[in-house]
C-alpha cells in the first residue's frame, strides 16, 4: 500500500467524487465525522482510493480551513503570513520542528492543568462549564506562564539563528563574494 497507512489506523478512502468512505464503519462520512475522529484521538489515515496516495494531511488542512473560516479563528493573518514566508526558506524544517515542539509543550501544560484540576474536583470528569470556571480562576496565571514560555522560546530561536549566521560567516568568510569576483 505504499506506506500510506500506519498499523492500527482506521482506513478512510477518498473517492474521485470527493466522498470519504470509512472502511471500518462501511459507510460514507463527512469532514465533520473526520473531525470527530481527531477529537476522540482515534488514529486514522486517508488514502486516495485510486492511487493509494496518503491524503491525511490534506484532509486535516481542509478541517483547519473550515474551522478558521467559521467562528473564531485560531491564526491571525499576521501569523499565517509569517508561516507562508517560511515555505521554501532554508529554515523551513527548523520552523516546522519549532512549531511542533511548541504545540506539544502547550498540550503538556494543558494535561498538567487537567490533572491538577481533576484532583481539585475529586476526580470528576471535566465538563465545559467546569473548564470555564477553572480558566476564569487560572486564566491569568496560564497567560503569564505561556507568555514566559513564548519569550524563552523566542530567545532560544533568536540564539539558534545567530549561531547559524556565525557558523555561515566562519564557513564562507574565507570566500568573499563581491561584484568584482565574477566567474569566467
């Protein structure tokens, strides 16, 4: 299957008519159903029914696009503009790793808060109302914690960039590239 499906994943096939077919449920599904799989932490892969090309990322991006278009978007225009600028840039791979690590750090913080809150609420499941109540109390602390983390992360990124520039200067410093250095 050309490495399109990870072992244990639910297989969803996308047909030329743009319909999605869940092979586990033996039924056609919508992007909303795929979003539910994501929210329920159910692993899945989406493949093109004809070519077996992995389309999982494409489907996830469609879900993000729908979410961004409705309600309250998560990304500002400025953030999206900056992300686009990194495509094709020498630092693209580094930026991808940076974003992924920051998202994972945010998830870790959220999990710690959830675990701490669960202890505070005697092990009861956290309802949306309880989250609202919890965040009203913890929100300012959480914002401060995230601001500190973001500032540290930004400083680290700037340090890495400066280090790379210094390495580039030391590597290419011996090779002056000027207008007068034309190659015949």
